C-alpha cells in the first residue's frame, strides 16, 4: 500500500487542546523529572562501562569522535526549536505549516553544517591519531538526524505532548547501553565500536519522531511566510541556543585541542558525572517555556522565579551530597585512574548548580518575547569563558578548564539577574527558599506517586 493510500488518524497530542486536557504543569514536570532521572541513570551506566573498559586515553578518543554531531546540530539550529514553540503557541491555527516548515529548515541547516564539519575537524583534532579523526568525520553523517530530532522534541513539547517527548529522549540512552553491555561482556570494547554504539543510537528516537509527526507533514508544502515568521523570532533567540550550546560544550571543544586524550578522558568523566545534577532544572525548563509562552507578564515572572528557586534548592542539596561522597564515587564507579581530577570535580558541582539557575531564569525573557536581551546578557558573560580557557588550560590543565567555566557562569548569573530590573522592569528574582516551596515540592511528588499508583 502506498503512503498516499494510508488514512492516518490525527494524533491527539497534536490537537490544540483546551487547558483542561493538557498535561498540568506540575504533573508534566514530575513526569519529565522521572524520565530525566532514568536517562541520567542509563547515561551514568554507559559512562562507567566505557570509562572502565577504555581507561582515560581511550575514553578521551571516544569523546573526541562523538562530540561533534550534537554540538554542530545545536550550533546550527538558527533558533528554530525555540521559535517553533513560540509560534506554535501564538498561532495554533497555523500549526501544521509551522511543523512542516520548521522540520525542513532544520534538515537544511543540518546538512550544511555536516559538510562544514568534515572540512574543519582535521585542523582541530591534531593531537589525535589519523584513524580517530577519520572516524569522527564519518560519524558526522548523523548530524542532520540530530538536528531533526532536536527540533522534533520542541514540536512535541509545544503541542503539550511531554509524554512523547520524554519517551523519545529515553530511547537514545537505551539504544546506546544495550550494545555497549554486549561488547563489554565479550571484552570487545574499543574507542571505535563504542563510538559507533553512540552514533547508531540516534536512529530509534528519530524513527519514533517521524511516526509522531508524519500525519502532519505528509502532503504539506513548507511556507515561505512561516519560514520568515520562525526566523524573525529564531534569529533573536539563536544567540541563546548558541550560548547554551557553548556554555555546555565549548569546554569540550577546546580541551580536544588543548589537552591530551588521557586528560580529555578524565575531564569528560567528571563533567558527565556532575551534569547529572542538572536533571531537575532541565526538566523544569522543558515544561516552563512552552507553558509560560503567551501568559501575562506577572504570571511569567512568578512562574520563572519560583521554578528557579525550587530547582536550585533541589540541585544544591544533591550537589552537597555528591561533594561529600565524590572520592568514593570516582574510585568505585570509574576507577583510580580518574582520581587525579577530584578537585576539578568538586568545582564543577558549584558551576553546574549555578548554570542551571541561569538557564531557568532565562526562560522568562524567552516567554515574554525578549530573547535578544538574554542573548546579549549571557553572551557578555560567556565571552569570558573562551579567553580564560585559552589562558588557564595550558597552565592548570583540567583544573584550568573548570575554573574558567565557573567564572563565566557567575558572570552570566549576575547579568541575567540585572536584566530583570533593567529590561523587564521587574524586581530581582528572589531565590531564597521558603517553607511553602518544600511543601509544594512534596505535594507535587505525592500527586505523581498517586497518579502512578492509579
């Protein structure tokens, strides 16, 4: 049967449901947190497997091969994922054209940046053997798929289908860890076949995404007017996407060039371990922006302030726990070979807590249609990071990288705080925890458990 003969029933997630039928904010956040915790647990498992099997040098080569597809897909987004969420919520009557146009634009940018990456990588990865560079170039073939998946996630969340978005994100680590376990059991793990496991794992979530959006792009032609609409917001928010990508990955891009493979391996291990603490703040952001877009200013400000306060409270608690038990975690989970990065690991715990808070507060500017402001504010702070890394990494190696990250994050937090007063004409965000925050947090998880039991 041809595709044209298939009569596909509309996916309920893509309707423009009334508020009562949408996933409630607290429930969506709780569900997203649960999925993020599962994802982080699986990612921790893949990290432990590869770190122990490959040792620091091999782990560094693996990181150098798999870094680029996701980095380049985020870097070339043109702000389309954020603008798609904004346009979808503001113009629900045009949602079909918005979806089709957004996906086509993401595909085009993904292909373009792949070609650029193939030319660029050999000049940047000069510390690595020729086979590692060649494999890194081949693995860029997955970049357009990463671009489409990144945009697809925003589409699902804009439609209020957080369950589908969470499931799509879970598929990637599951598809990664299964072949890694098989190879580890046969003592056959190498940097190359480990990298292949990570790359191939991008296919299942992409296939799932295509099943979700197929009824809404089949037979539709992308619209030039919609493209202009997406770019008008996207170009202004593109800086935020770039800055977010650079804030989380520019350090890895630089250490590939400035550190040895063994140092790179140790750095990636401690970075991945501390990034697990972002689970709560990332979950809040994935729900906050779609929910806040289109709301009155006062509601957006209150929602953003409370979300930042509660998420930072939870992240800080777990950061203290990990700080205390960090030496045991590194030694038992990853091995003694990574203990030399302990001091850098502890500094990263502070950085990851503050950077998550910056990310949450920035959503207020996005939801109020002022993405250009936060782009400028964060760009000013992040501009400190690259020169600091270029100076400190050659001197202090891994420790230099994390000190530069922390300094940049503190600057961005200060600038975003001041942006509330100067540009939104609002009071500075109040991040002091309240007893009511604890009570609401506990109530949220009680509702989540009750829903799961039902």
